[in-house]
């Protein structure tokens, strides 16, 4: 799993609008990559079908068997998530908590979508080059992160692979904030140091919607792995 693992501390506040979720241009462009390979001729020797071939079967060693069992335990039955993690394809309501993976080393956090609030275009006036966003309305998606037995190693990381979604289930465009948020209604916090069981921290994402769009919730949807193959964890209003 690829993780951004970007520390929010010490960086200047900047904003960028991610528009990939809103669809591409009207012109579809297809790029075709052609690979040519050289073919070498080799002489093959024929083996008579009358000759019997004996196959020797060997039993796996004890260590090989233990390794296979360990892999099966880690993956769970039928590719299910390890114990304690939300199963791929889980659907939740706003206010429900799910335990999800974070980072590159198997750490987890608890995550709850607590509130989805629509702002107004005036909120965007605090941004540099605010005119670029005049056709958008900000929607603030609030989260509560909770510590687990493994979350202490995530100190300084931002919430990863979680994004607001539109009412139709597609990923919403977001305003990516690095550093201190200029929005009083949406404070984007990183995971604190020594973040363990019983600890909580809030964070927020700014979804950007145009006319006719509505934010319907959020999802945990990494680009690869079981949650990419078998379905995201989704919170809906």
C-alpha cells in the first residue's frame, strides 16, 4: 500500500483543487503503446513418448508449512480483512466508527465521520487567487480519529486514502490544504505523536462542489490492496 505519510507540521499553507473526480474533457484520447521484440530461433530436441518420466513428490518442510499458515492467518479467510479491521465493502452511516489501515507498516486508526456541513463561496475569499474557485461551494467533512494499539507510530501523518464522495458515490473534488487551514470551520490536523488507545483527534477535509452536486459522505479507498479490489469502506449521510 502506498502511503502519502506527509507531516503537516512546519509547512506553509497552500491550497490546490483536485479535479480528477469531476470527469475529464469531452475529447477522449487513447494512447497505444507498441512493444517490438526480437525472436530468436532455437533447436528443440524431441523426447520419445515411449520413455516413462518419473516425478518425485516431496513433503513441505515444517518451516514452509508454518510460513504458509502465517500468510493464511494474516489474510484471513477468503481474503477477509484481519481481525479488528473494517471489511472491504463495509457501508456505514455518519457517526459510525471503523478501524482502517494507515501508514506503510500495518498500523491502524479508528475513524468516524462526524459531520458534513455546506459552506458558502464567501469562505473561499481567504484563499490566494480566490477567483479560481468562484464556481465552487465548499463542503466541510469532519472526522474524529481515535488511537489504537499500533497508532503511536503514525505521529505527524495526515489522514491517508480517505476522501469525500458525492451523492452518486463518485469521489468529490477536494481542496488540498497543507499547513494551517484558513477555514475556521475546517481545521485539518495531523495525527499527534504517541497517539494510542483512548486518544482522539479531529481533522477535516474541504470538498468542492459545483452546481447540482451534493456531498453524500466519505470513503476509505486506497489505490491498491483488498479495499481497492473488493470495495471501499463508505460512510453515508
